[in-house]
């Protein structure tokens, strides 16, 4: 399953966590949402596109950026920023 890790601005309390879950969970392709309030990071598993996730968060008042994307296709793990000597994406 794919996952996307986001850095979210403006999370300050448990209510923010609830708002973020409410913004992301109903989106098509979202399986699980894990929010880490202390670090301001959100991990979303599923097939939702990162631009859809970012748009939903922005609309909810929480600007965000993508930290990492894991895409599992045919047994190959593709992460943003690939290209090292052990990269199998080429």
C-alpha cells in the first residue's frame, strides 16, 4: 500500500488533530491517517494523490508540504528523492 508523509503547519492541540483527520479521512483513496502532533507530521496510507491531500488540508486551514512518498508498484519501492546507488527505480 502507498503512503505519504506530510509536514503540517498550525497543529497545536488535540482539536487540530481531529480537524486534520476529518479533512483527510473522507477522501477517496485514503486508508489510514496517523497524526503526530508533537512533530507536526501526518502519515496517510492509501492511494490518494498528494496534491489532493494538500488541497484538503489547505482548505481546512492547515497548509502542508510533502516530506516523502512511498509507492509500491510491482514489488518496487519508489520514494521521492530516489537516485542513490541502491535505487531500483531506474
